[in-house]
């Protein structure tokens, strides 16, 4: 759920709350399935999925320009590579 802007100042900030950075995160239980479903529904991803030290991630934008991470977090252990 996102709060609705209620005044001129808040409406002016729509799409720029994060200053151009990702500031919202959506954790995926099944990254590949969720990514494919979101892409098929027309969601715009900024680039292809990638591996990062913190997990498997793809950046997308919502209809208001906010940048989100779809993320499958890496395990906290250091016993081996992350399994997807």
C-alpha cells in the first residue's frame, strides 16, 4: 500500500521520493517466476536481472517513476553459492 499525496508539495515529489535511487524493495520467493510474470504483465524493468553480493535483483519502475528492486536475497551463510 502506498500513501496518496495530499497537497501540492507532496504531489510535486511523486516519482522522486528516492532521489533517482531504488528505495522500495519487493522480495521474491521464486525470482524467475515472479520476474517473468511481472514482465509479461507489462511492468518495465530498467535492465536485466543480475547477481549482486546481497542477492539476485532486477530494478523496475512503478507507474509513478519510483524505482524498486525485485530481489531474492542471498543466504546469510557463506557455505556456497546462492540457490535459485
